[in-house]
C-alpha cells in the first residue's frame, strides 16, 4: 500500500514504539548485527602487509614465517623502510617463526620393515629387474670392492706385485663373487706358496745332505786307495 513519506516514517516510528523492549531478536537481525560488528572490527584493524613483506625480505624467509607482535601494532605500522624493520627485528617485535619439523618416525618404521622384506611384493614393483637394479651397477660395485681390497693388501705388504697382478686379472674374469671369496683365495695362495717354499727348502737341504754324503764317501774311497797304494810300494822294493 502506497503512502506519503512522512506518513510512512510516522507509521514505522509508531510500530517501533509499540514493540516491546525485551523482545527476542530474529535470526536475520542477529546476522545483520554480526556483520556490522565484523565490518567495524575490520575497519579498526591496521593493515601490516607491507611491513610483513619488508620483514620477509630483510630476514630472508617467506611471509608465512613472519610473526608481528600484536601488542606493538602501532609502532610496527609506522615502520615503512627496511632500516626500521631491521631495528624492530633486533628489538624482538618482529620474529621469524621456527621451522616446523616433520617427524620421520613413520618413514623409519617403513624402511625398517622394507629391510626385512615387507612391502616389496610383486604389487609394489615398478619396472623390470634390471631396470630396478641394473646388473652393470652391481658388477661395478663388486669389482670396485675387490680392486680396493687388492690395493689395500698390496700397500700393507700382505701380497706382492706378482700375486696382485694375478688376482687383479682373476677378479676381472669374474672368478670371485664377493670379497670373502677373494680373501679366502689369498689365504690359500699364501699357504700354498709357503708350503712350496718349505718343500723347496727341504729338497735343497736333502740335496745338500746327499751331496755332502757323496763327497765324504768319495773322500773315504780316495783315502783308502791312497793307503793301498802306499802299502804296495814297499813290498815291490
């Protein structure tokens, strides 16, 4: 129903005057009041985006890591240069938040389970066997381990250069599957060499003994012949 403006205002005033003061506000009225309160609160807040940006540049981190003291908003809002921001940082009004540590306990548990064979079934595998762990890489690792051991033993004097060269060629020829096999072969080779040396010394000693016995026998025979020859000479005279 249309009416004149003055009459409309008068009707509204009379209606508001007739409404009781202890009336419960409606949901719409509560929403409107909340919106007005939040807008007024936002209007009172100070915009510190520039100070946060400058602080992030001065400290050398992201804007998310910057903490501004809420009790010193007025002083922080007056800072409009990097020099003043540095002073606020030194005073402790602007602080860099600590790094949030990510716990690796779950990752360690998963790795420990994988070491004993869990989570490594056919459903977890992507790619062929040689793609997952190339045979060439395994060969290089094994050969480098063997060669490193040979160099170490040669430098320590455990093997000579001749045995080193022989074992180097055997390692290249895929004779030893792992380091333990190479160490055992070295021990056997050294034991065999020691045994051959002992046998050679024994043979040399036996040969020298036989030679000395033969020489003594020849000397006895020669002395007997000389004795017989000395006895025959007076008889002939």
